[in-house]
């Protein structure tokens, strides 16, 4: 089946779907000017950081505890890359589907907040949100627009303990509440499951697609390459996310 025919088939099913789960990774934000995972801020292009650590070590929970200035240095570099990004057509179409009346849930690995900016309301940010800061000791928390005015590493204005973003660093556990929210979404029975712009290397990202395939639920992968979930996708569209979702939206109108 060629791309146009695949888009026609997916759009036909999407028009009838009442509940849709979108699983998204870094690729969906590429058209917002954000590089995919290994390229974020150029951090992942070298084997070691300036301090002699792998980036996974620098951005880990133990490093934040032992040497917070190192972790915050690279968090700030990521934040500078994300700061001025805006939702692209892929984020907007997903939000438009919700406004159209479809019950849409977004399960995203991204910490850029672009799904919420686009208007999606049911967003499971499994890796957290970069601009949501909280104290590691007391209940202080705050949402910031940027890190530019922060003294790094930042201290809590209430108790002077370390403040950190509410993101999952390497070596840390996934948030239980968000995982439970995903399970509730699956229990509700989505009519379609999309995997967009993710390598699907983490089990918790791939498993919803595999589960949907076993249940006979339509699965769609939008990714220029192949991934571990590609054999389980009913439809695989090898185009960018923004162009593909816009093409689907035009077919729905």
C-alpha cells in the first residue's frame, strides 16, 4: 500500500474512533526545532562531558545528589534548547482532534511541554516537565518560563535545600501516578494507538503498542525508520510527524 492509500485508510478509521492513544517521542518535536534525543543541545554527540562523565552519568539521580552543579549545568543546556520552541502542526492536530470531540490521551516521553501548549488536556508526561521545579526537602514548587534567571544550582527560598526540575533522571524510577494513568487509559479501551517519533526502546513505551496489537486494536506507527514495534503496526507511515498528521487532518475535514 502506498503512502496516500495508507493515509486514506488511517484517516477513515480515525474518523470513527472515539478514544485514541498517542504515544510520542522526540521525533514529534523535530519540526519545532528540537533535535532528537542524542542531539539535544549537542550534549549527546561526544562520548564524555567536559567533566569526564557520560551524559547519562551527568544527568543521573546520583549525580544530582552528589554534584548538583554538574547535573544542573546540562539541564540548563537542555532548557536553553527547549525554551523558545513552539508546538508544530503535529502537536496541534492531536489537540484539534480532542477539540473535535475525540477522547484523546497523549503518553509522551518529552519534557518540552509542547503538547500542553498546543491545547491537549489529557497528557501523561512520563518523564516529567522541565519547567516545573520543586524542592527536594519541603513542599515548595513553582512553574518557570525559563532557567535564565536562576542561580545554579538553585536553592529553595523556604528551606534552602536543593531545587530540581520534576523530570526523571537516569537511574530514577518512573512516576507511579503517571503509569497508573496509562493503565487506566488502556483499561478504557482505545480504538486506535499511534506511536509517533519514538524509537520505542523502553518497554513501557513499546508495550502499549504490543498490547493493542494483541487486542486487535488498530496500531499506527509514524516514524521514518523502523523500531521494535514496527512489526506490530497495522500501518507504518515513514514520513515526519507534522506532515503526516496534517495530511490526516485534511482527510478528516
